[in-house]
């Protein structure tokens, strides 16, 4: 997949949504990624080779991924084990 969007971006995990902010524009336009199953995102990462965004969601105890353009929503469910 070839992404033809902004070259410089800032990715944010904001609890109920994931955002891509273009640093190529003067107004720093932000776009909410089309990910319907975000309950409580706490961390975000990016794979520049595959153009995939990964995030963790501690409400559903899952790791998800989606293409930077918001397509291809895939949930990789993982059980987080808590000590106690």
C-alpha cells in the first residue's frame, strides 16, 4: 500500500480516537482515523515500512492496527495478564 498523504505527521492516542496531525500544513490539520473500536487507547506506534499504526487499548485489553490512511482496521486481541 502506498500512502500519498502528508510526509510529516504526529500521531496521537486520545482515549476514544486516534488522530493524525499533518505537520506539513501551517494550521496543523488533524484527521481522526476511522477506527470504530477504540475504547481507551493508551499508546500508539507507527511502522513506516508497512504504513501501519498500532495502538494498545486497556479497556478491551487489545492491540489494534490500521493503515495510516484509516483503512484496513484489524484487531489483534491479546490478553494482558495482571499480577496481583
